[in-house]
C-alpha cells in the first residue's frame, strides 16, 4: 500500500495500484489535483447507486466524482470519441438506492 501522512491512498491490484475510497473523500487538493469530474444532481444520484456514467473528459484513468464540491468516490474513465465512460468504483457496501438533493 502507498501512504500519505499516515493514510493509505492506494492498494496493489493485480498488476497496478488502485486508489482507496478514503483517498477520494479526504478532500486533499494536492492528492486530487485536476482529476475531478463534477456531477449534476441526477448523475450523483446514479453514481451513489453504483451506475457507470457517460461524461465529457479527454483524460483517461482515475478521477474523483464530486457533487456540489463534495468528493463522492473514485471513477475510472475510458475515453471515447465524444463521451467517456466513467466506471463506478464506489465501494459496494456504501452504495445507496439514491441521493436526495438538498
């Protein structure tokens, strides 16, 4: 595992490092950088329900899904011609049936 100030931020996957959920929600701007995807209310609701999304981005790889300036969790983008597919990496145990705006 890779750590930052006593917090683990990634774990070893099969042949790669995978970011941990805590690293996404800690709010450390140095860690998150420009790799954030800002979601609408509808997109955020679908994200916390565990769905993949179609988003506008030209950068593949790991990004943090954020809603109303709040980090929600990791998504991994695969870049397409017009839209990118954002695969949800929110831990299954914390997914919900939806999110209420308010």
